[in-house]
C-alpha cells in the first residue's frame, strides 16, 4: 500500500512574520503540556523560538556585526601605555666599570594610519556586505526551518489519515471474514474462502501496524523540529478535508522574476559577491603607499648608586610615507586569490539563480498536477466504495466469489490512500511554491467545525 510523501513543502516567511525570542538553553527539552491542539502557525512560532538553527543564525549575525566594528577600527588611532624598568651597567677599557644604573618610567605611544589608498575602506565595505549576507542568510534559515516544520506537520497529518484508512480496511476485512465463516457454516462456501479472508485481514493489520510505526516516527521528527525531545506529545489541530485548488494568477515568467527579487538566499549571494569585490579592492590597495603618524611621550627616571635621581621627559613624532617595493610576490598572490574569490562568488550566484528558477518551475508544475488530481481522487474513492459495497452484497447473497470481494476491498483501500496523497500533494505543492517565491502565502490548518 503506498504511503504519502511530501515534496519539499515550505510555508512562506510572509505567512509567519514573527518576533523571535531566542532561548538561552541548548538541546532538546520536553514539551510543555498543551491545553489545546496546535495549528501550523503556532507550531512555527514554537520552532522559531526553540530550534537551535535560529540561535546559530543569530550568533552569525552578531559575529558579522563585530566584523564591521573590527574593520572600522582601522580608521582610529592606536594608543598604548607602557611602563619600563631597565637595569644597566657599562664597562669601558679606559675608565673601568661604572656603577649600576636603574632606568624606569612610563610612556604613551600613538600610531595612526592616515592614508592607505583604499585598503581600510575596502575592508569596511566587505564587512558591511558580509553583515548584510548574514542577515539575509538568517532570513533564509528561518524559512528553511518553517519548511521543515511544515513538512513534518503534513507528514503527521497524512499518516494519521492513512492510519484511519488502514483501520477502516481492517474493519472491512474482519467483516468479510465473518461473512465467509457464516457462508461456510451454511455450506455455501469452502474453507478456502475462509483462509483467503484470514489472509486479507492479516495483510490489513500489517498495513495498519506499519502506518502506526511511521506515524510515531513522524511525531518524533516534528517534536525535534520544534526543539523538543522526540517523545514529547504535541497535539495537532485537525484540518478541513474540503480543498479548493487555486493556481497563481501570474504567468510563469513573472513568478520567476519575483522569486529572483524576493528569495533571501539569492540576495545573500549577491551580497557575498559584493563583499568579494570589496575585498579585492582592499587587497589591491595593499600594494600602494601608506602614510602614518607615530608619536610617543615618556618620562624616564635614572638612579645611580651614590648619586641623586635624574628625571627626563622625552617627546617624539614621526610622519612616515611607506611604499612596498618587494614583498616576496605576496601582494601579487593575494590579488590573484582575491580575484578567484570574486569569480567563485559570481559563479555561485549564477548557479543559485538557476537552482531557484528550477525550483519555481517544478513547484508550479507540481501545483498544476496536484490541482488536477484532487477531483480525480475523490471520484476514484467514490466509485471504489460503491463497487466494494455492491461486490460484498453479492457475495453475502451467494452471487459472487470472495476473490471479487478481496479485489474490490484492495481497490478501495488504495483509493483511500490516494485521496489522502492527492490532498497532501496539493498542500505540499502550494507550500513549495511559497518557499520558492520567498513570500507567497500558504494555507493554514483550520479546526474542523463541530
């Protein structure tokens, strides 16, 4: 019996623009006791608060912010305070050895790079673009986490529906076994009919047990995505089974253009490309001259045995123009390395654009296929149910064989699962389009009406 699978479903970030409070603790924790079943929006909120992926993204943003401050530090003068103590003794060939002398005192040193022809500005620009890329990557991380939650959410709902369908198949098989036993007792059927009905019941129970195991695994996967322990109980709100398929109004070309402007990972890739270009400019500026100012001020106290102390104040200022003549070809190698980084960033951006375009194309085609299969699966289930009812009635009245009943029940069981699969495919395709577009609203789970 086929089982439902989702194809990369993601709820768009625009559906859940949330203020995230990042917890301090680490690791999966037991879920609290939930009074009410949780909707997809509530599950997403919990995941954004508890999942370690959001904390990683936030830490990377903070690291990039610190990188900007480090790059800006090059524009400021560097000050240092020192205190030196020196003990010396001088010996000469004419006067002999002098008495030991002690020299000590504080000093203040200043070093200020005044002009470097673009090295500092290039590093600062690169740091700013890296910060932008980190922020956009954080947005993409949250969208990917929402994708994971939605995948697990739909998988749990789908397996619950499959479990219900398999349970109904077990009940149908049990009813058929009862009918076979009654007909055998009346002399209208052979022991072979009973054996075949028993085998069908065993197969239905096996399918039910498989669905129950898969459902338990899916529950654990969803709990982990929410940041909880896998054995945590997370109740889900049921959703309405009536589905209305609506395709996007824009043409495919427009969707591709919107995705290129909205996907955070594409924008982050372009920011990384600009950062690589800025780093190249900073690297090339290292081969140009630099102008720096160095100044110092200090007080030195000398003490010689048997003599009074002497104190002297010293002041010094240097303005230095430095031009790198030869650095062992280091500058040339660094320039080639930085240029290669630009080429890699450019090619990576082009590759990502192609991947996003393919994702949008596939999501659009999956939406069309899923929309057309909704009505077909409903019709298939209705016809299979009618055929199974008629065949079972004929068998009970002695007008049909048990093989006909078994075949009709197998077709009905498959139709039930196919209907679940068709509905999941639609929601999965719609969510995949939302993720591909970087902001298309996705459907929410709605509580069933009492």
